[in-house]
C-alpha cells in the first residue's frame, strides 16, 4: 500500500488503483467533492465503496428477497435482524463472513469473525446466547488444509469459549474449489426485550459521539478493501490487514454495553466492524440524516504517531461508537471505566450532512455523506444463467450397499464433526438443550420454557449444478432441520459467498441462487431479516483463477413453545417402527454417493417441491408436539440409508430395514423427507402425507434388504475416524 503517513501524499492513478477504486469511481469522487481528495478522504471512499461495505454489485438483487412478516420487528439494514418470540422478547441474529482473513491467518481470522458477529448482535441490546458457524475447506489432502482447519477451529473455540457464549452448531464441507479460498461464516443469536432494542441512526444536533472499548491500533487497516478483491500470489503480504482479537475484552464490552443499555442514556449505537471508525460513523450519520464532526486527537490510540487515515481505516477489535443524550457522558464513562474499558467523547452530531475530521487543529477530511452511503456506486452486472444439467442416464450399479454405506459414513462431508465441536464450549450458560450433532441446536430462552432452535445449511454442489434449485434447497434444508426438532421456523439470515461478480457466469450464479431463495422463503413464510454478501472469493494462487462453488450459506432460527418437547435424532429404544415421511424417487444426480463412491459430480440436483416441503414439515412438527414420535432426522447428504445410520449411531441401537433394496432407494437425495421412529405407530394418521414403514429398531447392526448386515461398530469406526486421522497424521 502506498505511504499513508501524510494526507498531502499525491493522488496518482497508482494510488487510486491500490485503494481498489476503478478510474470511473475516482471520477465520481472528483464530481462529489468538486476537487481532488486528500489521502485520508480517498481512503474513506475506498472502504465505503468496497464490495464489503457498499454491496455495489449485489444491492440491486438483494431487494428482491422477502424481508417482512408478522414476526419481523426489524429486517435488513441494521446490525442484525430482529424477530418476535412472544412474551415481550425478541431474538436478534445475523451471519457474516470472515473468509479472506481466515485464509491468510486462520486463527485470528476466525476468532475476529466470531467477535465481529457477537458485536452485531449485542449492539442492538441482545445478550448473545449461541454461536454457530459454516465452514468450507478444500481437499483434505491439500498441503495447506490441515493448517487452515486447525487454525480456524482453534480460533472459533478460542474466542467463543473465552467470551462465554456457547458454540452450538454449524456445518463443514470439503471441495477442491475451496483450495485457495476457504469460507468461514459466523452466526450469533441473542435475546432482548422488545422495548429495549437499540438502533444505529444518529440524531440530535450537538449530541456527543462517544468511542468505547479497546484502543485503536494499526491492525486491520484496509481489511474491508482486502475482503473485496480476489487473491493473487501475495496473500502472505496481506497478513497486516487481518485483525487481532481479545475475547476477554469483548466480554467486558458486552457487560458494559448491556449495563448502559439498561439506562436511558443511548441515542444510537454501532459496532466498529469492517472499515472500523469510518463505517460506523458514516452509517450512523447517514441513517439519521445528520452530519458529524470528529476530533481525531481524542481517539484512544495504542500506537504513537497514528494518522487520521490510519485511525479511520483501522479495524482494531472490540470497539463501539455511540451517540449519547446530552449530560449522560459522566454516567456512561463511569460504567466503562468500571469495566476497565476506554471511553472518550470524540465528536458531536451536526446538521451539515457532512463528515468532518479535525486532527492536530487542522481539517483533514470534509466529505458529503450522501456519496459515501446511499449514493455509493450501484452496478447491475451482466449475468448469464447457468446451463441446465442433463439428467443422469448412466447411473452405475452398487455391488454392495453395506460397503458403500461404510464408505459414505467415513467420507469428509458426512463423517462425524466431533473432533471439531468438542473443542467448543457448547454448554456454557447452562441453557443448551441440544448440542452439536443433530439437525438443529436448541437453546433454552433463559428463565422460560421457550427454546430457540438454530441451524446453518447449504449444499454448494447443488448450487453450482443449478443455482435456482440450489438456492431453494438451501432454504428448504434449514426449514427441515428446524422442523425436525419440533420448532416453528421463524426467519433466515444468510451469508452469500460467491466469486468475482464481474464475470457474467458468476453473477448468473448469484442471481439464480437469490431467485431460488426468494421463492422458497415466500412459499414457506420464512423471511430473510439479515445477512452479508462476500464476493471475489477466488484465488489466482491455485493456478488459472479458481472460483469457489456458489455458497449461499443459510442461518435460520425457529421457536419451541416448550424446549423439553424437542425431538432429537437418536433411536431411543428397540422394537420401534421406522418410517420415512415424503416421497422417495431415487434421485442420484449430484448425490454424495455418486461423488464419494464413483468420483462423479454429474446430473441435476434434486428438485424441491415447496408445497410438499411445507406440508411434510407441518406434519412432522405436529407428530412431535403430540409426542407420537421418539426420534426424527431429516434426509439430506447421503440419502435414506445414511440418515438411518446416523440415528442408529446416535442411539447405539441398530435397525432391520425392509424397503431399502437398491442404491436408488438407499442413497437417493430426494428432498422434503424425514425418518421418524414411533413406539405407537397405530396412532399416527398420515392423511395426504406420503409415509412408508421401512423397518424396526433393534440389535447392533444395520440389516439391509437382501441379507446384508453392517455392524454399528464398523460404521462408528468409519464415521468417527476421519477427522482424528486427518489431523493427527
């Protein structure tokens, strides 16, 4: 990066390019200012106009998503989404990416991803109650992958465990498309009182602007810009753009903010995430339609000689910006000093509509706020639809269903994640009802009988083969996972991870996935209330420009009126009837069986019938509510036989199966299906819902039609063995 020591540095075309700005964007800056910017002003424009902050390639399409519903208190546009969960309480939640930083420095990249998403939630007045994550890695045998897996998992655990918020769920995929650009998406769920929700719009001319938390350093400068470009060969040189986290300070910040929020002192509050003090101040002022004046000399600094450029673009962690009511400064300062945190009045709200920065007595920045925020560039990028895949016509046969099952159970995408989640404290707070390993985590709403179910889901291979169907399936999968524990699905957050939007085929993937997601959300009354877009996820370092698979990761929450009545995946007793709910047509296109056993990623993904998805889910939730089923598991990767095996391993009880006689039935990934068990099958009425009895729970083996018997001990060895073998070698 060009020398940033002085605002008087000349603005050359090279400097503009190094700030990630196109020539035509620089022309827009000249027009907005009526003059040349200085280096501080150029830096502020560069981060605010980055993809990470401005969504300039995606905003036009995000407007198509359904974001409202009777349960929605606050949709997209704030730090996190807010939904009503009854009794004067709200759930506040969001998912965000920290992909590029986690590839460069996996421990701190993942750790600060957790810290950032926690701040998005508690800045709105919620106490965080759970963390989740969605991780995508490259080939397990890639020379860098063990280092990346280890660092990311340790970073998530190191931050979440120390801050005292349980990590209760997530997902992990492996694919060569992520060799040079892994994905680390973090999600946090919190609970707040509906009359104590805080927003970010600044107001009140003359009101003090207050900085709280940690001091500002030089770490993370241009992090937002770095996250808005693809990787070249110089990823190691970008290490200084990765933030450094301190979870113990974050814990203090949570408690101090919540204590101040219990008073009437706060007008507006915003965390300092991507682009740090720049984005937080610009967003607060622009949302409130006001201006701001900041005194950079007052910003708490942990390094000497920092310039205004460095202070505004630093992404040092554990920091917040507030607008307080007049006269509340001393009251607030006492709270933050009690918690051993910095507190400084660094400016005031103005009526100018401009961002003005003063440093050492000189005005070093004077920018109209409109061009930085609402009037930032907006592009309708050219896009072409993904060609439809031809149906499979040459499906190979299976000579041994049992052997194929063992192979699948030990494969990277299906193997047990125990090695990962045992490194996370998933019980801290004593409210975790269902820990990692099931369809959805369940966390009790403290002091009540209510439970919040939560999940993260996406099948990137489906999205690559058919973005529209893949987008539908990602939403439907989340809906199923919540329903499988008995929760009524409430709302969705997302993290839209795609490659270079300037390539029409990539933009076509983005548009197709959003169209599918939108249709599914409308059909299922499942609105999207928050989210994040992460573009340019590709790497030239792997040779030839390697793009990730389109990965619209979905995070979702649902509500249980009584957490004690949630269902789980484990077989509970021998002699119970096993049913599959939903239609089984043997769809093997893009299936795990085809990929793992035969090395092929062919055919279209399974179609999603949203009417049947909703009907089947409502039926399953009704069975759970009436206590008619003892175990429930949705059918996803690997198909019906894998779902049964996972239930058997969870309960350490085998099964005799009567209706699974070929690889189509065993491993097809038809959508909208659940496996359930019942001790009273005669009481189940399934009018209009496809429901087939496929066997009985018993013994220590999975007995498949045709006489094949697979011991649970062999399945467990394969299922539990992948990660320890990978990470210990």
